[in-house]
C-alpha cells in the first residue's frame, strides 16, 4: 500500500508542477498580448483614429478578455475557403464501429471500477 501512497504523492506533485508551468506560460503570453495591443493602440493614436483615453481602454479591454476563463485565441485560417461543418442528425442510427467503440469504453470503465474496488479492499 506504501507504493500506492507514493504514486498518489507523485501524481499530486506532477499536477502542481503542471499548474505552475501553465501559469508561467499564461503570464508570458499575457505580457506579449499587452505589448502588441499597446503598439496597435499607439499607432492608432498617432494616426488620429483614436484618443489616448480610448487607446488605454482598448488595451485594458484586450487584456481583460484574454484573462477571462474559457477565452481561447481565434484559430488561424489555414486557407481562403471557409471551414466546412458537418451537420449530424439525431435520427441517424450509430454505425457498428461507433457502437463497438462505446461498448469498449463501457467495458474499460467497468474494469477500472473493479480495479479500484480491489485496491480499496487491500
């Protein structure tokens, strides 16, 4: 059982390390965004298309949007054509491969639950 405790501890430390690394990367990207937004705002102010106060609000708004949870950068367009979207109907029956895949996943979940019960008894 001591091996299981070590495994849990290592998993915890891995999670903390990954969270720390992600935080550092996000902070760096946020700084880059602020610099780029400030450059754009400065150019617009120089051209007379935006006042200094509007530029400050623009930069703050861009940074606040980037900090919101779930804010994801827009994907870069890979071609000049629009992305094709496939619309699926709920009326369609699942294929044999899809049904088999779902059955395999259910079996894996049941196996993992049984393994967990076995480990809890030890």
